[in-house]
C-alpha cells in the first residue's frame, strides 16, 4: 500500500538524455499503466522506480519518503519482468522462496506464503518443476507469484504479456486485473499495447521521448486527448487525421476545410486558433456515418468483413486515407464511391504547429 | 557388425577408393596413436630382466619355476632345443660354465647335462606388479602424487574463484574503465609466462615461495583464458535475472554466488578441466621453482628419475603409467564433454 | 556412492558463501552496487599485476644488467651489452661465427622446428579432420584416438617415445625383424631432430584436428547439396567450397600453432635434453639453461633472449588477433 511521487525525475546516460523531468503522482491502490511506443522511456522510468537504474535528477518518494538512494531491495517493491527472469536452476518453489530467504523470513512463514500464492495463481501442481518444464502461461504465473509472495508495497510489471500468444494474453490480462482487485496494491504496468492500457488501467500515462504526453483515466485519454500524438496512440483502429485550414470560429465549434474544399465542423473550443491557421481534424473510425448523400464523397480502396463488424479503407477527394468502422456486414464493394459524414460532436481538432488538442464542447458518448 | 561397419559409408552402398583409404588411414592412426601408450603400459608390467631382453616380447612374460622333488627351491623350467635331449622340458639345477645341470621334473633322480645354447627358458604370462608396489615402498611415489594433487586442486579452486569473479565484474557491470581492464587482461594472452621466467622468479623468491607449492600455484591462477571464457558465457545470462534477484533482496555477492555461478556451470566445468590439465601437466615452471626433491610434482619426479642412472626402467615405466592414469580416467568419462568444450572455445 | 560427496560439496559451497557474505555486504554498503565491480576484479588483477605486468617491466631491467645476482639492486647496469653479445655474429646463417654460438644454434634449430612442425602438423590435422568429417562409424572413438595424446603431460609423452626409440626398443626390434638396418634414433643428430618434430606433432595434432573439425562441421550442409545439384566433382567441392570456407579456421590454427611452436620445450627437453650435442636445443631451453640450470646464472642474458622471443611472439599474436577478427566478420 503506497503512494508514489515522481518529482522532476531525470535520467541521462552521459550525453544522452532518456527521461526529461517526469512529474507524476500514483495514488494508493491505483493501477497505473505506462504506455508509449518503443524507445519512449517507459521501461527506463519503471526501472528507475524499481531502483535498478540510478536516478540522475529529481526525487522519487514512496509514501512521502525520498528513496533515490535506496537499493532496489530496500524499496519494498516487486517486479515482474518481460522475460520472466525465472532462475532456471531453481524449482518453482525455490524461485518463489528465494527473495524471502534473502531477508531471512522464518521457514514456516515462507512455506505459508508460497502455498498461498501457488493456490491463488493455480501453480500448485508445478511447484517442484524447473521453469524450463513449464509453458509460457505457467511461467508468467510463477513470475507473478514470485512478486506476490514478497507482499510488496508496489507491484511493477515490465511488459509482462508481450511473450505470450494472443489468446493467453487476454486471459492473463484478466488475471492480473483480478489480482489487483483482490490485493488492492498500487501497481505500475508498462506496455506498448494500448488495448492492455485501456482495459486494465485506473490511470494511463502516455510517454514519448522521455516525456509525459498525457496522464489520466482511459476514457479521459480516449475522449479528450491532449494532443494529436495521444489521439493517434489511444484507440483502435487508429484515429483518422485530415489536414485542414481553419475557416471560421463559431459558437458551436470551428469550421474548417480540407485541400479539396470539403467543409467540416468540429464541436470544439477555438482556444487561440484563428482563421487561416493550419490544423488537423481527427475522427475515430466509429464516428463516421456511411451512405448519407449529404457527406463527403470517398473512394473505397478495400473492405474487411469480420462478420460482426466491417471496416472500409477509403480515400477522400484530397487523397487522405480514411478508415471507417461499420457495425454488422456491408454491401459496399471495393472501387465504389460512397459518402461519409463526419459527426461534428465527435470531431477532434489539433493545432498543427504543436499538436495541441482543442477542448471538445461535448465530451463522452452522452450525445 | 563388420558388414554394417564397412557399408555405412556415404549412403550409396558400395565402397569406393576413398572409403578404403579412410579405413586404412584410421587403422594406421589407431596403431600410431595408441600403440606407443599401450606398449609402455604392457612394458610396465615386465620384470627388469624381461625389459633387458632383445628383441622384446609383446606381453609381459616371466620364467616358469617348478617344484621338483628333492630340491628345496623351485627350479626354472627350460625347453631343450638341441642335443640329445631335444624337445624335452627340463628344470635347471645349476649352471656350470657353458653347461647347465638339469633334471626332468618327471624323473628327478637323474642329472642331465645340456649346453646353455641348446635350451630356452619356458615362460608364462605374468604381471610384475612389484614394479608398482616398489614405487610406494622405495620411491616416495605417494609424496609426489600428493604434491601434484595438492597443487592441481588448490590452483583449480582459486582459478575458478578469481577468474569467475573477474568475469562477473566484466560482464555484468557498467563502470568506467571496464573496456580498458578487459583489453588489459586479454593482452596478457600475448605475454606467455615463458618470456617472463626470470622476473617472475624474482617475484616468487621475494615472496619466499621458492621451493613451496604456492610458488607454482599463485603465478598460474589468474588465467586470461579463463576470464575470457567465463565472461563470454556470462554475457549470455540475461541481465533480467540479476535484476530479479536484486529485487528479491539479494546483495551483489549473493547475485554472483547464488545466480551467476550456478548458471555458469557449463563454462566453469570446461575451465575446471583445462585447469586440472594445465596444472597436472605443468613442467617448466615447477622445474624452476621446485628444486628440492621432497617438493617435486609427479612430472618433476619422472623427469629426475629418467635422468638418474640408479633408476630402472621397470620403475620408471610404472611411474609413467600412474602419472597418465588420472588424466586417462577423466578423459574416458568426459571425452565428449572435453572435446566439444575445447572445439568451442579454441583454447588449450 | 556419490551422495555424500555432493552433500559435502554443497555444504562447502554454502559455507564459502556465508564466509564472504557479510564482508562483501559491508563493502557493498561503502562502494555502492556498481563500484563493487572493482572488488570482484581485485584478486585477479592483483595476481596479474604481480606475476605478469610487474615482470614485463622487470624483464627490461634484467636484460640491461649483468652478474649472477637475482636482486636487481645488486646488479650493475650494462646497457645493451646482453643484446649486443647475443646479436654479435659475423654470419647469422653460421652459428659458429657468432659470439653466443649456442644461442644461434638454438635459433636455427627453433626456426627449422617451427617450419617443419607447423607445416606437417597442419597437413596431418587437415587430412585427419577431413577423414573424421566423413560419415564414418565410431566417429567419436576415432576423434578420441587422435585427441588422447593432447591430454598427456609432456614428460609422459617424452618417456613413452624414449621407450619406443631406445637402442634396444620396439622400433628397432621391428626393423630388425623385417631385415632392415637399425638406428640409434636419439643419438644420431638428424634422426633426433626428426623425432622431436614427429613426437611434438604426435602430441599436439589432436587439438588442431579438433578445431579444424569444428570448422568443417560449421559449413552448412545445404552448400554441399547445392554443389551436388550443380554437378560439382569431389575435387571441385573440396577446392572450391570446403577449403575457402575453412580458410578462416585454418588461419587461426596456423597462428596458434606457430605461437606454441616458438615456445616448444617440455617434451623435447625430456626426450633428448637438447642433444646429441646441441642438435635439438631450442630457444626456450637455451633461456632455461642460461638463466636457471647452469651456473653462473646469466639472468641478464636469459632476459634479453626472452625479450627477443617476445618480439617474435608479439608479431604472431597480432596476426592471431587479426585472424580472429577476420573470422568474426564472416
């Protein structure tokens, strides 16, 4: 149980700067996910918290106490590694017990905790096996079990599911979420998969190039992305972007038009935008309506029929690609021309110069 | 068996010329490589007089002695090859000049005269194990053996410990000067001890280690080969494992001892084999440092005996066999391991 | 039967761990988790410093000083006298014209030895590796046959052959049985030289065979299959595929064996003692006898000769490093 405060954390490797002053508070019992493309510094940040990487600047506090100088083992954290990092020469039981033996926990207590963790994670039958004899999912459970027995203040997960196949990943995702509900510990979870972030997090922290782009609940990030990077990163399939020019600022939003002369309305605050400014219009594939003759003409490049839903990959008159999501099945064929309507209430607008997202007038799915 | 041996060639069924050449070459090789060793091993069981014989017999043979009624001592048995008693088996009572007095064991009452050129000794297969027992009774073999074992075992333990610690530091830590130290250690591969004999001797003598096993052990334990071999292996151990152990409250020493060492076991085993071989077979350096015979290793003892006219071949051969025996036994059990280990690391 | 041994071993392993645990933890508290690397390096570096780096340094002092005293403080400085005495020679091809004729005899012998031993050993090792690389039965056994002598100590090797080659030994008996003339192998100079080359090839070729065999087995099978599809003859497969692909390994073997041949000593010293006369005296034996075995001990001369040998080795090792790098880039 712990509150983590990151205060201007910096990591530099000589001349290369990996983390540029990160400020963040992670509340007690929160499930916080660090997400971002590879090389964004999320793993480095996690390892700094763990105590495996030295902190070059700033302060890291756990429950208000500065821990920069504490060794990894003294911070009371436990970590699940991407590669699991199970000790190959020890049995599962020895793997679980190793950390407790290191702090000279009495034997009966070790046995009790190992049994409890084994029961909870259903690895009881494998306790006497070596990691090599286990499947990927079983190894994953052992790696989690090794963290659980330590009864740490904070759990750290470093891309723990990236070595599993798709089906197992969904199962383990659910199990880790269930573990969090049961234990109620603070957990920090690093992933590059935004689906994992959306489904598991209380709070998502989007990182890019060693900086926080945005931190908030999954729906905050989905509904009101702070900038075009976050908008493009969160949500699947990816948000559509159209390059536009601001035409007019109105009470019900901003009027823009693209290179082909199509006009759009985005229901957002202008927030400093002026007519003539370059901007990016963003809209998610789910928020496009197809077949309404009032919409803009697009050419269908390809069609994916998934049965329960369909995707159209189109191109606008200006040559911008556009992905459209449809519920159910569709009769539209490749090569046809159709019309799509951009729902203004779901339209995002980003300033091209710095990517800043405009505040939406109506937020959420309330409309 | 032979058929399948001969026909298992390149899968085409018929033997061509290259197959015959191959078999010929290998057969010759077995004779040439094993022959001398086997010859020496056989010879080591011959009595001193049998060793003097020329041409030598293949197997260790000893003269046959028989009990003959009326004689207290057993008498040596001869086959008569000429003269009036040709073809008979007779026992010799005594020799007088060129004539030998003999009796027929079946008919001990009658003395017979035989020219010594007309008789050859009857012999049977017999192992002269006294060659070996004499080593322990007269030649202090146990002491030399112990000296060799002591140096080999202690030097190997220290080598493993020091080299693996250095390899651990060089493979698992990032610190200023790491590359420099690594290159420095590799550079010592260029400086074999043979070119530093004089100054190393000074260091050893200043440390008071002349004529002490430690004078052989200490200069030998920091092998660049060992550090290099272990470092390369430890690089393959994932760093995550070490980090996991650190998260598990392990101190750096515990990480090294409980995680890295056990996981390096295959490479450590190769180094153990090398080190045992190096130290057991060491010759030049011990020859310089150990000058008192009670400190001699087996190799030195063998060398000094072979130059010593007092020593007979029978004892020398037996001692040679006992010296190569430990290495041979180790090799017999671990040969696959040793050959692959050496082929992979390319060191000896 | 092994159970008590393993129990004892694991007990010792644990005990050793606990012996060092507390001091190392205390050190770690002082150094931090990164600088403790130096503590792990320390024992090895100390030994290196004392028995490798310091001696290199001292070697120059010995080489430039005279007398038979071991302590440097008691040795008078003589400049390059040791070197000039070693190198003083009217005709380097004729040892008798040199001031240190024994040294030059050793240099001559060593040069011949290196050329013959390395040349023939690589030839035999290559042939053997090619034979062992065929799909022959009992391959592991035959590999061991060639490798076994590598493990034997030089003294043992020398005694084995001394016993075979002696005047009344098995070789002469065999020759005589065939009606051939017998020879006193180790007493006639040319034959003695032949036998030191032969015995040292016998003792070491298994090692190089093993490396070449590994090199051969690293050549992927599909290359051979492709050549077969292309209708290449056996000879063309060997000359155009096997040899070029084996070349990097050959270079490594060549340089390794050169370095070792220059330092040859042990088995030859026991086998012939450098004799008859100085017919089989090699460089390292000269250094050993000059510096240690004979009195007065001419440490300076021995050190100077060592440095000359070191220069040769240095060149060979640099060749080796280049060869190794060449192999790594492939």
